[in-house]
C-alpha cells in the first residue's frame, strides 16, 4: 500500500495524506470546533486567589490545593507525551491527525496554565521545584504515574500495529488515556476545584478550569469516536477479554485516585470526605464504561450536588461572556452529568 493512499482501516500502517474526498469528516469538524474554543492563560486573573491563599484558606485546604497543583504540574505533560509518542503515529487519518495537532496545542496551553498557577500559588522556588518533581517525591502522585505507564507504555516501542494483539494494546492505551487520565483523574481534580469555588474560594483557578474542562470534554469525545471507528472496522478486536481489561483498568484508576484523595484530604477538609470522593469516582468511571458500551460496575450516584449545578453557574454563560470579552466562541453547553 502506498503511504499516501487511504488505508482500509484507521489503524492500518502508513501515512495517509488524502483529505479529499474526506473519509472521516467528524474529526475535521472536531478540529474546527477546537479552534473556535481558543483561550489564553493571560485571560485568567489570579488576584483574588492570592488573597484567598493568604487569608481565607485553612491549613487543610492549603494542603489540598498544594497537592492538586503538584499533580497538575505533571499531568498534562504525561498526556502530551502520549499524544506525540503513541497516538499520532498510529491513527492513520489526516483529519484525525489535524485534531490531534490541535489537542497537542491545547495541552500545551494547559501546561502553561498550571505553570502560571504554580508561579502564583507557590512563590518559594524550592517548593515550586518540589511540586514539579511530584512524581518522584509524592507517593500518591507517583502511584497515578505508575498506573499511566503500566497501561500506556506497552505500545511505545511499536512502529506499526501489524497484529491483532498490537491493535488491542493500542485500544487499551487510547481508552486509558481518555477514560482514566483525562476522564477520571482530571475530572476528580475538577471536583476539588469546584468544591472550593462553591465555598467562594479560588475563583481564578475555577475560571481557568472551566476552559480546561471544556477542552478535556472535547478530547474525550474525539478519543471515544476513534474507538467507535476502530470497533466498526475491526469488530474482532473487541472481545470479552478486552472488556475485562477495561473494567480492571477503571478499577485500578479509581484505587489510585482514591489514594490521592486520602492524601489531599488528610488534614480533614470540612464538606469533603474520602468516602464521597470514591463514590464520585465510581460514578464517573461508570459514565466512561457506559460510553464504551460496557455495563456499569460501581452502580453509584453522583454525591456532589455542586458538580451537578456547575453548568448552571459560570459554564452556562461561558460562551455568552466570551462573545463580548474574547475573539472566539463556540455555541453549546456542558453538563457534568453527561456521559462523554
């Protein structure tokens, strides 16, 4: 097969360059929507956050936020590396690669956002350096990183997905990437941010998180659409063993994130408990499983009313604000209860 011809399946090796006729227009539409959703870190105002950190947060809340920003410091870098090293070279669709190039830009903006966040929240250089080295020196974050490497590194040495087993490994990587890292670890982080905002704290962090949340939701939708395409083209890849592996993966992700919650909440944060956070994680994990056509395994409800109400607050008028305040906007709403 010539490297420029359209492959029969999206995971066939090669480098398809054919954008006309367009085989996967849905990915091109996602790319265009991503451009409309452009935002910059300079739009985030951290001034009230600094007052909150110095005067309003108690020691337990300060510990929570310090651990959270330490995770943010490395989380999106893990995502970016996986995009470049593992996903881009194997998804053989020029439309999909356009979207992945846009996603990589968005991840870079997220990294810049969290870098700016750390510069504002952690003025001491030594403490900042420790935050960036969280994978080495904070056990609860190291466990999450170990989880990522276990499920995603298996395809890093693969130049081509030439066998059925290689393609199954790719699917597990992509599903871990979307359902567990972006779809669970980051959604747990969002919950902490919006809990603090429900108490009137850290509005700058919450405002930036709104935009990160918007991006991540689109990333999930793209990844799950790729999974749908692969399943339709190569149904033999999706078997009972793969589903068992996915369920095991989600269980391990919930366990790793629960250990992180035990760390974050170790000082005792009024209104948040490890038990409620684990229930929330189970709820989100079931949403991801159902999005993949797999029966839920945790069977719990969302315990956080402030998450259900989030789209009624700033996210409801997110786009209306941006029409007047910024250059670009995209229509629509985001609801935390949707199964992305």
